[in-house]
C-alpha cells in the first residue's frame, strides 16, 4: 500500500510539514548568514529570525523577548526543569504524575522531585497536590494537554497553587499548540514549552517561553545566544518554518478544533460500542487525541494489525529496547499494568479526513478480536 | 503467504528473511527479547540478542522494507528454557537449551501468537530442509551437512513443522550465505556467529551455574568409589569430560580419567577410564515425532550432539520411550541430551536421553 493510501493517525508524534511552511522556509535555507554576525549577511539572517520570533510571540500571547528558541519540545522541557533549581534556594521540583518523559525523566538528574497525583481521568488532584508543596518547591510542572490521552489540565489553578508557595509554574504545551488557545500572558505560567513539528512545522526546533523576570540557568554553554539561555546558532530556516506553522495553526484554530472534535467524537462513539473497550479521553480534552484501552490485548499486537490494515497509530508511550512499556500515564490514572499495556492513541491533524476515521472504525472490531486471541 | 521472520540480528536469519521477501511473500520481522539479563543490553556481548543485535535486526528489516517488532518473551523464556536448564543441571543431566527454546518458544509461543495474528508460518535462519516426501511434509538435513541444524529442530512435531519455513536449507555453505548477505547490502554479512548460549553472554556456563545454583563442593570418586579429588560443584561436569578434573590421585594405569557420571544428590562426580564411557544402548524418553509415528523396530541413524556424527543403530520405539542399540559403541554420552533419529537425511523424531548402558 502506498504511503498516500494509508491513514496516518499519529499526528501527536509528528505532523507532516505543511506545504506553506516549506514555501516559507525555502528562501532562508540558502542564506549564508549567521544571525549573530554584524555584517550584511548576518543582518539578513537576523531580521528573518527576529521576525519569526515576533510572529510566534504574537500568536501565543508572549513578548518577543520571552521566546527562547530551542531544539524542540524535549529541550524546552529540560531547560525549564534543570534551569530553575540551581544553587541555593528552593530545590524541589513538583511534577505531575502524567508528564512526558522529557519532564518525568528529570528524576535521573535531580533528587528533590515529587510527583503530584492525578485522578482516574488523569487530571491533577489540586487538593492532594497542595499537601505535597512547600516553601522548598522551586517549580511546579503540569502538561497542558496530555500527549497520550488528550486530557486538558487545570493549568490556571495549578499556576495559582504554585505561586502561593512562591514556586514557578511550567507547562508543557507541546500538544496544546494548535488545539487550544494559548495565551501565555493570561495563563499564569512562568515557563511554557512549544514544539514546531507537532503543528506541521519542521522537526528540530521548539521554544521555551520564559516570563520576563524569571531567572533560569542555561543547561548548555557556548556563545550565549538566546539571552544566554541557549547557546548555539539558531537555525533561521527552522525558526521561519516554526513561525509559519504557528501562524497557520492560530488562523485555523477555531475551524480545525471544531472539525477535529467531530472526528474525535465519532471515533469515541464507535469505541464505546466495542466490547471490553474503555475510552481514556474524557472531557475537557483536546480535539485531536483519542486514547482507548482494548482489554485483553497487547498494544503491540493491535499496532501490528493496524499497520497491516493501512493505519498508523501508536501507544504514545515509551519503548525500552524496542518493546512498548505499559503507559506510565495510565498507571498514574489507576489502570492495571495489563490495561496500561493494552492502550492505544489515535491522534489527528490537518490531513486527517472523515474517511480515515471510518476506515479505523471499520477494521477495529475484528482486529481487536484477533489481538485478544493472540494474547492467549 | 504471510510470514513472521524471526530476526536475531545475525546473518543467517537476515538472509532467510531477504529470500522470502524476494520470493514475494508478505514478511514481517520480529526480534525476540528473551533475556531479562540487563547485561545483554550492553553491546558487544558474545551471546545473542543484545540491544546491538536488536538494532542490527531492525536495520535489516528497514533495508528489506518490512515491518519490524520486538516481542518480549522473557518471562516465558525464563520459565520454559532457563528454569529447565537449571533444573536439568541440578539433576545431574546435561540439557540443550537451544532445543528447548525451539520446542517451547520459537515454534510454540511465537508461532501461537503469530498464527493468532493471521500469519501462515514462522521462518528462521536454521539450516534444515522441509520437503514433501510421499505426500508428507518431512524435515531433512540441510544441503550443507557441515552447517546442518536439523538436530535442534528434531524436537518439533508435524504440526509445528507444517507452519515453519527454513529458507537457508538448500544453501551450499555458510560462505555462500555471507556472500549473499553482502550482495544484498546487509551490513550483518561479516558479523561473527554467536556460539554461546544466548542467555549466558560471557560464555562462562560454569560461572552462571555457580551463580544461579550455588557452589556445592564434594568429592570426585573413581570406579572403585575411592576419593581421587575434589570439585566445587557437580554442574561443571558432564559425561565424557576430561579437562578440569584436577585429580589429586593419579590413575593407577597412568592413563587419563573421564567423567562417567554426576550425582548431585550426593555431590559426587564419578570418573573412570575411557572404557567406562563406552555406550552401546541408549534409553531415551518423551519421544516426539517429526512426521508420522514410527513404532516398533527399525534401523536408522542416531545423533546425540548438535554437531555429532550420525551413528547407525537399531531403534525400538514405543509410545513412551526409545531403546537405541548402536551398531558400534560410542564413548561419553550425557543424559539430558536429545537423541535425534534419522532415516538417511530425513528426521524421524527425537527423544531425551535418560540412561545409557555399555
């Protein structure tokens, strides 16, 4: 089957670059200038870079000076978490139990980390979290739209909670961009992570929004670019592409969110009809992600069968040596190991059509039966 | 056909998969994660199936344009293969884990899962042939007798064989297979074969057994029950072994001594002269059939080691056991090994050696 004949339902992992983005980027690819240089070529490059920065800032309710370009969502998250609790002062990092690995794995680098609990829908338990924070809390991190389940977190309440303890608030908005309205200034967040390729921009660039006055220590070192927060030559072409993608996402937000929500709800309704199948995406949720548990199967087997049927989907969670592990997010929501290993994520994007959803709905019943047989 | 190709990351399974793709089958590659030993996820290990091997397998699948998955069968493997391996050594027998793996994992657990998912067969890079003889599917030695691996497949039954494929069976030599790998652009063409037991990456079986079963020292006794040395654990010894005995009392005839038996209960290792290793009759239990059952008496060939010589013998087969009378005596046959019997190049069946008589 041709790639074009397949149904790509893994946009949360990466969305194909939009043609308009490629068009926007092409002139800047052949520019020789390093935006840091003072000569003409440098000025040309810098102008494109700063225009990209201003454009992104405007779209997400931030000041241009608050936009730090990074290598992607992971790097943005790493910078937020590692950059905040250095030296004397509060050291504890409070992260929710349902964060992406680029936040959750901070435990490999820091000892003073506490996990904030979520309810069975995967939403932050604000009351319980309050008990775990203290004057020693430097940062609270809560993912805005969960990349596995699509569930929307109470980010304003979490920001307020963090601030009452004198802590900063960070939110991973990678899966939120293009699906919910992001207004950095209004959100209460001090730090916010974005990624380009989830909205049809190029892979390899993202941003960390850093509120004016927030002090961060850089993770890397070098030429001191990006207000000394992220050394290294900023890839101008990628920044231009990022800006184009963010602008398109903003322009199309209302219409796309509505369109995708219809597709999402159609899929959820069909999944609700399947035996021993539980939908893990519960409102309020983003319009583009549906997570479901097919009890009595191995997620890997369902993915194998879906791939064979021309459908690209994923579990949304990490692999260890090539073997999908039970989803930490679902485990945090109180699901069993077996269920957490039997769950899949379907995610939509600009190229997703109703026919993709119908095709999925048509193949699932028999496919899940087969996967149950394979489980034993 | 829809075929599940087991890809170990080695050259044999890679070429096997490549041949199937070329033949126009719908192939899906699967790498088996069998060990829970964290060490195996370090590259450069001597056994199979480290992370490096998994990546090699994935690379081959990508090159062939086929889907690739890693199946974690480590729990079943631990139960069916590793636990059996340890139990056999504890009982003083010498197991063959590769055989057990074929019997319980590759052509059982993997096959079951594959069939349920809609595959028609499992393919491996084993050197063996499947051919139709008189309307029956039979397992045969490979064309290259030096590489023939029909011995480790002899434990499979007719149903398992009907769902198996061995694309390398007609290969003329290993060199030919490597050359083919290179010609196909498979980077694993020059990768050395793994010879060790896959779950003992260091190659130190004695060390592994010591670690798992503990050290239970005891005496080494000769054929007159006299103590002639000491050992640090019976599991390091197998019938026919000559090295590693470190006897304190030399043999009266000045000739080498060999392990003639192992008694873990009494923590004894028995040694004696070469003549005591002589075997004429083998009693083997739990017979399996690679085709139709052939009960009663017949003359054929028997092989008792993976790369052992096929020995002419009279085989009397009953439901529960085989009694094998070798035409010529053999020396040093260890209980626990498989006795695979053939008619010329055709595998008839297999059974586990329980006892031997001179």
